[in-house]
C-alpha cells in the first residue's frame, strides 16, 4: 500500500476528526515507552538517554523526556524550523503518559513477562507513531531536528537520522541507560511496523482523496 501525504495540515482543518487521533497516538506512544522500560531488555535510543539522565537527576522519566524535548526544540532555531501545535502536544503528552505507564506497570517481572512486554511495547510504539503522525499536525521535536538538519546540510534523512540515533544512544549508554536486545529489536522492526499502519490512519483531505488513484477493474 503506497504511503499517503504526511505534510502539515493546519489546526483548523477537521479538528474534531484529527485532534482525538493526535492525542490518542501520543498517549499510546508515551505508554509504549514505559512498557519497554519495564521490560528491562533494552529500549530505543532516546529512552536510553532518558534512563541515563534519570540516574543523574531527581526528575522522572517523563519529565526528562519533556526537558530533552525543549532542548531539542531550541536546536530548531538555527535550522529555521517552526514548531506547530503537534510539536508542543508531543512534548506534554509524552511526558505524562510515559510517567503514568511507569506507575501502572510493576517492576522486577519474570523473563517471560518481560519478553511479552518488549514485543508488545515495540508493536504498540510503531502503531502509535502511525496514529499521531497520520493526524498531520507537524513533527515532534526529535523528528523536526532530523528533517531540519537534513534540509540545512543537504544530507539524506536516513544518514541524519542514523547519526542522531547513534549519538543519542552513545550518550545515554555512557550515562547508564539500558542497552540490550530490545534496542536492536526496536531498530529493526519499528520502521516496518509504522509503515504498515500509516496508510490506514493518515488523514486525507478531499482533494487528496480525489487525487489518489483507484484500482481499475479488469474487464471479464
């Protein structure tokens, strides 16, 4: 299934259709981060950084994610990126939903339960990315850094994304964040999972729906 348009759509365009999708996707994304943390088998690179910083501050995991989001947002200034409603919502909702998940999911579970949490967390993460990105309210701080750096340097998004993820992972690991099989599993699977779900949740305007090709019926 081809990927639909994912460019920014103004807040006033069908908000009753798109706002619930945005907040649901962001809440599930934050919750998926806490699920992977409780699995204790390795988390995604940004969560490795959050965990590492958690060892050196009195802030919660969610508050650290919000603080890092604000810092990353400041890096948008030289890149001439402009935040949108979705950018701010990303920072706030992720902070509260990830902390809520950590308070609900018990620690020190058995290996079987942790393996199930890891698999479910990665699947939920890819699904939730498709949901909130599909609402088309603009990129979160980290995605905006990636696209802005790519535009400013002329380098591919794939290269910029890889460099950012490796840097974040290395810093988080040095600070004491957990790196494991979950980190590798996330890196290999979250992209395909997100790509599978995005066509099913991406908002399409009337003009885009009309422009999308429809399969021709074969004549008998």
